[in-house]
């Protein structure tokens, strides 16, 4: 708890510094900080800040939204920002109240009377109009709460339910999760899939290893319904180590998958190559007859088969595919925690050999970033008017580098570091992509959001360095 309180003090200091540096309200800086972490962690896509609040018993609130029209997914974010100097707690009743407040906005946004009364330049109209215009095409609504308080209830899993034909999922990024994500070595939060809760029973498996303590392999046949449910709950967080993103339903591979799911689902197991996945630990049970079965998977990542996984959910949501006859083979490798960072990228590379995979797919460790990081630490930026000292840009190749380096050493060391690398001269990879593509006159790509913009930039850089 002392570590969490110390992390909260650092959070408060960082937020105050950003407010003074950028001249934005605390709530706006809070949203930007949390939404960036949530997008990088896979909880949501890039969100637009649209603070909307109506007080009262039947009031409503949202603070950000995003609509992924291609997948039929709507994201609504609700902020629970506390200005207190001490870390506060958050209970289940408060969580439920915030979710209901967002649901009331969602319901109101479906009404033409509500939308027509809004000022077209207002945040409320910006969020409500896409909902009103495309609601019939939305299949899944993902509500996420951003809170700088600590959730004190026991329940940790992401819940879901169906309302009027729409799947609602409920997620919470409280301060405990926020601190865990920032502190994790991989920069993301491990997923723990409880198969007993999600599936109602464990999944039989076949051991495929010699008994090594650091590495184990299993062969699994996973039902299509279960795979769709898991991906529906956790989304892109399952694919953080995957070298590809879901390429909509337009590529030849995905069209073939969806056609099979719709016309001959019983042949899916025979036609499809299946999934390659990794984990850091399992909980096992024994079924009648001594058959081993998996009841819980820690830190599950699908490193090959992302298109298969996303296509199955797409076919269920958009094509009403019957997944009862669909089964998918999975090769699951379980590695010790200290080996994940070393071997998972290799498994991802070697498993993805059916199509050419460029270095842009693995761009987070690309030599371009490494060299740019070295240059930013070495070269000074032009001296500002009236300044007596020079400063430098800080290129953050990996998330958290600036925070970690600033925290090192004595108070004098910290002041010296901040004087040399001020916070308003930190450049993240996604920022660089937006700046470069803006100067390259590609606003149609820049406006897609940080993550999609970055992938386009990665491909351009990879081609340039190969030529």
C-alpha cells in the first residue's frame, strides 16, 4: 500500500506539472493521460475528449467516445476524477452509478429530439450524433471508467450483458490498474482468463512437453463460441504481441474465414491453421478419466491467429454465424515470467511465416527508434529567446522512459534532468508519426488516431530504410 501511495503522489505531481505546462484543466489532462494508457493497454481505441455532464437523478455523463464503424464497436469513457491529495477509494455502488449515467446518455443520443437540441459545436453533439446516425450498425458497446481512486471490491473480471440486441461490456481503469500498467516491464497489463467463470467448465488439453520447469506446451481445441466470447471481453489486449492487426473483412484471408464460418462451419477446424498463444502460468484440473484440463490462463497472448480470432467475432456480430459447430486448434506455450520478454517476440516471428512480415510489424524495437533516441539525448534544440541554457528534446522510444529517468538520483539530479529535458519537450512515437505525416500532407491518415497513424508511419519508415 505504501508503494501505491507513493505512485499516487508521483501521479499528482505529474498531473500538476502538465496542467501548468500545457495550460489545460486538470480534468482534461487526467482524461488524456488515462485514455492514452488505456489505448496502449488495449482497453479501448483512441478516444475523443467530449466532456458531457447533466446533473440530477436522471442525469448523464460521458467524457470521451470513439466509434469503430468497421467492427461495429462504440466506446464510451466516464471519468471519476478526484482532486484529493490522498488516494481515495471507489466502491461497487459508485461504479454502477457511473455506468448507468453513461447508459442514460447513450439512450438519449438515440433520440432525434435530443440531438436536434444540441449545439453543433458542443462536445455533446460531437459524441451524440455518430451514435444517433449509426446506432443500428453498432454491435458492441464498451463502457470504461477512468478513476484515480482505488477500487475496493473483490470482483476483477470484465463483465458483459446483452441489452436490446447489443452486447455491453464494462471495464474499469482505477488507480491500482493504472499504476500496475505503468510499472509493468512490458508496458501492458497481463490478462487473466478464468475459464470456469467464462465457460462454466475447464478446457481439456494435451500435454506436449518434456517436463521442463521453465517451458511447457499444450494442444487445445477451443470452441468458437468461447473464443468469440473471450475476444469480445478483452479485445486487442489479447493481441499485444501479435505482429498484425485485424485487417477488417476485406483481405482474401479474412473473407475466406468468414465464408467458411457462414457456409460450412463444421469444416473450420480442417481448413484453418489455428492459433499460437503464450501464457505465463496456468491453473489445471483433472477431468474424469485422468484427462488434464485448463481452468485459468495467466497473461494470455495470441501471437499468431489474430485475424482468425477477430474474424470469428466479426462473423458472429455481423453475419449471425452459428459458432456451435466451430472449433479452433490452439498451440499454447507457457513460459516463466523472466523468459517472456526474451522468447515471446521470437515465437511471434517464427509463427507468422505464412505471409511476409516486414520489420514495420515489429516496429517498437526498430533500429529507427533506437537511433532517434540516441540523437535526442545527444543534440541540443535551438536555444529559446532569453534563455541562458540549452535544452533537449526527449524521444520516448518506450513508454515510461521519461518518468523513470526523471525519478533517478537525488533531488538535485532530478532538477538538473528537468532543466535539460523539460516535460513539454517530450516526444512519443505516436506524436512523431502525427508530426511527420502532417508535414507530409497526409491529414487523411493523421485524423485516424494515434495508433493507426503510427502504423502507417512505421510502414513508410520501413520502406525508406529498405530502399
